[in-house]
C-alpha cells in the first residue's frame, strides 16, 4: 500500500491545529506586551513548543517527495 495520501486527513487536521497554536501564542504574546511584561510568558513558550511538535508530526505524515520534485 502506497503512503501517498494515506494520512492526508490527519495531516490536514494537524496543520489546522498548528495554525491555531500559532494564533493563540500570538494572542498571549500580544496581551503580555500590552501588560508591559519584560519577559516572554511561559504559556507562549509552551504553545510554541507544542506547535513545533505538531509541525514535526505533519512532516512525518506527509508523502515523500516524488522524483519530479527534484528538478
């Protein structure tokens, strides 16, 4: 069974979750700046770490590049 497209539904959901995590991190950072914080909030760091983990999962579930993609 070929892996191409096999996990597209999960990958698409993860991409959406990654975008939501990025948006939420920006909201937390923006609110922190408005409050005059001098350091990045822990919650923003955790959201960013979670987003990176989700992006890694998206990459792992993406189909491998075809020979045509190499030029």
